[in-house]
C-alpha cells in the first residue's frame, strides 16, 4: 500500500497529547485494511522515524486507530510539532 493511503491523519485529543509528552507515542487514524507492518513502514517512510511498537483498535465509528511508539532515539513531541499538533 502507498504510505499516504495507510496513514489518513494524526489524532489530536487530550489523551494523545498526554501520550506524546509522557509515553513517546503518536496516535493516527489509519486505513481499515492496513496491518501493523503496513502502518510501521508508512510512518517510517512519511516521517523519517523508527517505530518500536504499534497497538491498534477499531473505534465505535469503525475507524482504525493506531498507537505508534517511537524508539528512544526519536522524540514524539518533535514530530508532533512538525505535524502541527503542538
């Protein structure tokens, strides 16, 4: 899959801000058909970071949400600033 088709947009909530600041995680809404490997490759390609782990869930609105934890060498708040979240 094309990386732009996998990652739809970043999620901006109070909980996601907490995760950015304290857990080095970012939250994205992703394509419903994308698996964790697709999401990992897309985030690494689009944003130039390395992914440590990914957790996904399906929301009540049938959207797929991905919690992306970055490796220690990368800072989620720096990426959030580049994306315009903070």
